């Protein structure tokens, strides 16, 4: 779900030497921690493919 909705340059394209080989994995892990702690996670307009930003809950349904 995250890979489909993040801009590649802000997600999987960052995996490597500069950002770390597990950058996208760590970003996904952080989102899961937000879901556990707050019941919701957010993606900024800068990272969203559509440029709007969104939130999602444990059901992984996107709210724009």
C-alpha cells in the first residue's frame, strides 16, 4: 500500500548507500509503529504520489 502511494523518489528509490539499504523498510516499520501507538499514520503531501497527503488506519484504507 505504501509503495503504491509514495513517490518512488521518497520511498523505494532511496534504498541504497546514501539513505540506507533498508530505507523503505524502515519507513514502513515507522508507519506500523504509528498505527500501533496512535491508530493512524500519515503521509505528507511531499511524499504522496498525488501531492495531497493522506492518512490511513489499521484497515489500510486511505483517507484524503
